[in-house]
C-alpha cells in the first residue's frame, strides 16, 4: 500500500496532514509549503513567468504545471485544491483571473482580464448543513489550443472549449463550445463558425452551444 493510500484510508492522519499543509478554513497553503515544498514538486517550464502578486493556492498532492513560456499575470489566483491545473506552452492567464482546478489549458491560449475558470462546484442538496460545509464536486474544464477567452468571461465546471475558438467578453459558458467557433452571451450562444468550404468565418443564427 502506498503512502497516499495509507493517508486516504486513515481519516485522523489525513486531517493532521491537511492541517500541516493548510490553516483550518483557508485555501492558501502554509508559507513553508509554498517556499520549500511546491518549487520541488510542481513543474515550471523554460521561460515561464509567474508575476509577483499572483496568488498560488497550490498544494503538493495535486498537479500544477506551467509549461514553457507560459505566463500568469498579476493578481491572478490559481487553486489546485480539488483538481490538477495545467497551463500549456505560450499560454497567458490575464490580470486578476481565477483558475480553480481541475482545469487543462492548451497551447497558445489567450485568457484576458478578470476571467473565472472553475472546475469546482459545491453540493447544496442537504438542508442540515450550510452549503459551505457540504462536500465539493468537480468536473474538468478543458480549453484546447489557440483559444481566446475574453475579459470577464466565466467558464463553468465540465466545459470543453474547442480548438481556435473565441469566447466573447462577459460571456457565461455552461456547455461545450465547438472548435473554430465564436460564442457570446449569458448563457453563451454560437455566433460565428468557420466554414472550411468558403474558408471564412460566417455568422450563424444565435443558438445554444451543445
């Protein structure tokens, strides 16, 4: 049995380790984890940059990877507490954006300012507990290569944004976005799609993304 399995099967040990890593009721790891553990566990590629004021709520027991020449801008928050976060080569997470795992971001992705991408939800069904104390659920968000996510957009758990697609500023994306398309609105609807026959981007009658 591995150490991970032993911890998972022992609630008291699990609680102790969690306490040592994170103060009770908080998301940010203790300073010694950020300084002396995470740098040796999480992968940061050549030329990758994390701006000084970015907040990394990342823990050693889940993956956080920043590939070559990727950038996390100032005032961003990255959280891998309930799921892995991977950011592909030459992708950029814009100022004050929030990424809560599980999230996979591909290559050459532009994420503008104040974007929220979250693979996390909270259970709420029980009336005997506050929602804050009910267990979280998670579904991975995938943003494929070469996408552009506009400012103030929100991408919810389980959504896949297809390759070379655009999410307009201020959009709320709750369903998958096809590759080579433009979506916008609340909830996001399909506005344009690339037609390989005419080799042009064509407007379509607004329709919900599938």
